């Protein structure tokens, strides 16, 4: 399905009443939101509020237990990861999971060979250069430092040519210069039409890159809008800082 | 020169040529045959363990199943040896398909379950109540098709085919995808690799390799007992040889077999009283100093190993 056929008013992703249970615990409890092509949506909330679970369900690691996931006009709930990748959904991991014994270039080549969802062949060398990994291309991924592994994880995701990219705490551990570069990179992706879902604890970064945020608590959204309004929302403040009488 | 061609010309062709022509210069054909069997088995282990990451501790189950598939096709269906080899491979393939649910396990759990499955097949085959079908514990005798030279030649052909498969895995997208699965199945999925299909294909290829060479083994020796072909020694030797040389490479398992099986036979003949001591020291030394096999030594020096 080409980008041209998407009208601007139609969301790329529509999540409705999404439920994910682990035993009796509802990690996602009737979560609903939508994401437009080219939009950067921030997903914030306290630890355990369901942000990563949401990405895990969207990327096929867990099947949903309820609700619907509509992507580019089709239901995608419960599809396997590789099928979702071929449809144009990809993600990065909070803790990067590169193929440690393969070289940096091979890590990206696998994704370019098997995961392409749109466009022609991926420019692996160009992608590595743009993420400052070109000097490491022939080294095993195990020899990279943690920031480089995060960039490699991003390169692996980008090599598939995603239309929806979920970014899970990419900014944690980056220095200010690296943060600026990653923010610029994500904005450039959005301008090219990619929809991004960004999970992050660094509010400065969220403020810098996102168009809109959703605040999650206990598996469902308690606020939707721009970050500046979120910090004035009584319920959001309560969730993050506690109430006056709560002790 | 493309790497695959270089690997074929400088590794596959010399090894196959040596296996094919050594019997004309060296009279102990049985020993050479055992080398061919272990070269093939070690590469079969390489497919599922080296490239895909599952340690097949019951690999002998496929070898024995191939041997019995071949033998029973000769005895009951009166097939000639070549079609009977296909029957042996089909039997191993069937066992592989039956055992695909084991791929849900990982690490030691998979290894133990695979060992148990292999022992289960052995117990069924050697059950005295099945004497009419499998000859039970009394063993197989195939004197009618006995043909050492022809069966040796066929074994060399299977070795060549197996090495060809490893050259392909070493130089193809598919081999890279299998290694990605081995390293991290979740990331492999997010790279667009169909993880379940990759694992099952590698498992079945590995099973068929053992089934084919097991069938030739039955043909070559012609007289054997269930404990001969289901011996855990086949699993352990094949795994140790592959590990010793270095997995996920073409040359590693070859080096492992030539060196370790060579030493095994040399000491076994000259000074059998020291055999276990020397063998043990060799393996302990390797595990301590070169856990990734001999080829990792060359890698450390910056040499790209096929």
C-alpha cells in the first residue's frame, strides 16, 4: 500500500480498547489512541504503566487479549513480528538486542534483505554512515558501546523502511550532543512521512520531538494533548508526584 | 572471486578429493569411511547448532533412524540400496517433523529433550516384541546388499553435498538469517526473518543429513545392532568435533574431525592406556583457551576463516 493512497485525514494506526493481561494483571486496560502519518506521538507515564507493553503488542511480541489494532486500514492484532515488519511496522528496544557475533554491517544487512516493506534495496552503507557507525561496520556488534548498540538497533529498524516506528527509550544514556542528533533524525523521519511512537522518560526530549503526547497510567490513557498542557493536568501531576493527602 | 566459489575451490574440492582418492593409497577403508561419516555428521550438527543455536544432544537418533529406515526398506520392501537410502532419509525427516515442537525449548532443555527423544526411538527399535519388524535387539544383517566400494563412494557424494550446503549457508542471506535467529530470535523477527520457518528448515536439513549418512553407514557395515547406530557417541563426537574446530564456519568442523578423530585413532592404536588422559587434556585445554574453537585463533590474528 503506497503512501499516496493514504489521505492526510486518515490515521495510519488506530488503537481501540486494547487489552493485554498477564495473569490477573491488566498491563493494558482499554487503551485507545491513533497516530497520523508523519506524526510523532509521545507515550509517557510512570514505570509499569504499560508503555513498553503497548509497543510489544504493536510489534507482535504478544498477541492482544482484546480490542482492535487497525493499521493502514487492516486489522493487525496477533500477527507475527516478521509479518508486521513486512507491513512497515518496526521498533527499537529499550535494551538493544543486536546480533552480537555478527558484524555491524551484517546486522543491518539481515534486516535489509528480509524486512524491506517499501522502496528498493536499502542503502546499508549510507544508513551506517548517517548513524556514525560506518567506522565500525566490520566489527562484531558485541564490541560496540551501549550508545552505538542503540544506534545499531535503530539502523536495523530503519533498514526495513518502516512507515510506523516505535522508539522505546532511545534517548536514555545519550549525551546532549547525541540527543540533539537523534531528535533531529527522528524529526527528519517524521517529515518523510513516517509515523513515530516515542516512549521516553526524558521530558526535555519528549518536548523537543513530539507533536502530541499520551499519558498512561495503569494501562490506560489519562491525558491526551501537548506536553505543556499535560504538566498542568491535575490527574497527570497526581500520577507522577502523588497527592497532597496521599502522604 | 566470489567467496562461495573460493570456499568451494579451496576447501570443499580438496576435502572431497582427499576422501575420494585416499582409499587408493591407504588400505584401511573402514577408518577412512568413519572419517567421512564424522565429517558429515559434524557439519550436520553445524547446521542446527552452529548456525541456528540448538544443541542436538540426541543427534544420533537421526543417524540410527536413517540406518534403520534404510535397512528395513531393504529387508521388507526389497528395495535396492539407492532407493533405500531415500527411505532412510525420509524416516529421519519424519522423525525431525515429529520433533519440531521441541524447538519451542531452548538451551539445555532442548538438548535434554532431544536426547530423551533419541533414546525413545532406540528403545522402540530394540524392543524384542517388535522382532518381526525391526529385528529387535538382535540386530540387522544385510549381507545381500553388501558393497563397501559403492557405499563408500555414495558416502563421499553425501559429504560433498553437505559441504556444499555449508558453503551456501556461509555465504547466503539465508545463512545470515539463521545466525540472526541464533543470536536473538526477537530481533531476528523484527528484521523481518520468519523465525519459526528458519528454525524448522535448519532442523529438518540437519535431520536429513544424519539420516542419509546413517543409511550409508548401515549399507557399508551391513551387520549392526541398535546400540551401534543409536550410540550417544555419534552425537557427542559430532558435537565435540564441531565445537573443537569452531562452529558456524566451513573449515572449523573439518579441522575438528581431522585433528580430534585423527588423534583418537592414533592414540587408540599406539598407546591406548593413555588415550583418555590425552584426549581429556586436549579438550580441557581447548575449552579453557579457545572456547570458540580453533578457527577463533585465526580470527584473533585478523584472518577471515571460511
